[in-house]
């Protein structure tokens, strides 16, 4: 399985990081080894002094697809989740300044939190899902999939032009504004449509 991540998919997040608004979805990958094991804390890696949380709606692919048309994309998933794309922001900044890939800042061990999965049919329309992240009981990120520049079905269609989608692949659909650093002993809780899908302790 592969983890396909979308960057710069919310205008407010683009502004907060002073990035340029893309004309096409920004796509990068995380290795499967980046998934944080269930029940395990997130350990801040030694190579970074500035790891940020980025809460995101997740989609799990349920069939093989290539060159999927947007009108058929809804057939390729039946589960929606929530997760965190942990980012070593200081390392990412150094890599971006040199025009180098981001993988070391995005794909390290534990950098992908994958929470519980919910049946798509149990939720409102996928283009109108509310979600949030709290840190130590305080809401630090909140968003709605209605604010995505590219909606879920559009992302599936776009990504499938370049990568064959396989059963079990996960798409991270981008993060809203409010990203920020985590510290030892922080507790991070993610909710989607009022349901808690993960709770992570930072070590």
C-alpha cells in the first residue's frame, strides 16, 4: 500500500505558510513505514526541533484504478478517516530552500497518523465534512472538506493519472490553517463529524 498526500489544498493554509497557490494538486508520498502503529505515542525525531501537526481527512481506496474519471471516482472508496501528517518544518524549510524533495521531513517513522475508519454512507456528503484537532483540550485546527480547492473525487481522478491506485492505498487530502508545533507530553485528539477518531500522546 502507499500513502498519497495532497499539499496546499486549503486557501487559508496556503496563506499561513506564505506559499504560492498551485494550479494543480501538489502530490507527495509517504512510505508505509511512516504509519504510526495503533496505540503507540508519537516520538519527536531527534533531527527536528520544530515538528508540526497537520490534521487531514483520509480516504481509503477499495479497488484498483487507473485514469479514473471524476464521475466514477466515488466508486473507488467506501471509508473515510482522519489523520495527521506530521511535518519536520525546520527540515522541510531547508530542503525547499535547496529545491530538494520533502520526503525526509514528511516520511519519517511515525509521521502518518491514521485514525479509525468510518463507512462513507454513515457520514454526510464527503464534500461537506467538518473536522478538528485539539491539543491539550484546545482546538488548534478546524475545517470542512467543503473548503478544499480540489474535492475528494477530483483528487482521486487526478492522482490516478500518475499512479495506479490499489486496494488499501490511503489519500491524505490536505490540511486547513492552524498547523503548529508539538511538544513532549502534548495530547492530540482528532474528531470528524463529532466522532473521535484518534488520540495521540507526544513523547
